[in-house]
C-alpha cells in the first residue's frame, strides 16, 4: 500500500483533472497530484521527454530502464519494460538494460550510453572522455534530452520508491502505458 492515499480527482482543478484523466490509470498518477503545482510540471516534462524529444525512442527507453534498475525502482522498470517492447526494443536489450542479461546485445554506442547513464547516476558528472564519446553521435538537443531523461527518471524512481507506489494489478493495468 502506498504511503500516501490516492487523490480524489474530483477535488482537482479542472486543467489538472483533465491531464490526469488523459493518462493511463497508473497508480503513480493517483498520488502525484497531492502537490498541484509540481504535478503540472512533472506531467509536462514527462510528455516532453516521451513524446516530443529528438532522442531516439528506443535509446530513450534503454536509458530509462537503466536508470530504473540502478535506482532499484521496480515500478518504473515494470512500466518501461512494456513501453520499450511496444516500441520494438527486443527482450535481450530490455534485459540487458535492467542488468538481467549480458550486454553483448547492445551496439557499441548503446554500451557507451549505458556507461554514461551509470556515470551520471552514480557520480553526477560523467568524465570528459565519456561525454565526448556520447557527443560524437548526439547533437546538442539530444545531449540535453539525454541528461534531462536521466535526471527526470531519477526523480520518478525516487518518488515511486519512497512513496511505495505499487504496480497495478493485471485487471487495473493499462494496455498501452
């Protein structure tokens, strides 16, 4: 059971209630609106990362999965395993991203990105040589989005874990989250 109760959507301002209704019925979205101002920003940044960024969607999902795994966030990993698969990421790469399988299935660049994610999560600042390897392939917008994705999903993972948000039961789980 989550450490905070769900928010009654009827008590929310209309714009936020509409935003929440437009999302899959995830337990995350039932607790998020306890802080109305930050819920709006959280949802806006999530949409920007998932639907509007220039970062390759499959690479983005591998990054999110690695952040979730490094953060010990089972809810995040669960949700994004499904999302990654819906984007065509194969089971080998999904398993490798969450540290359950060998990384031999990754391309050379994906391996570099996984090391970059680990450096940012564990050390805050990636070493220059690793940043330069990433920057050889990604432009300025994609580098910003990569770092924003890592940071946002560190936030999401910590939010989920500290509030003990539970994975939805199969009957409650959205089909295309």
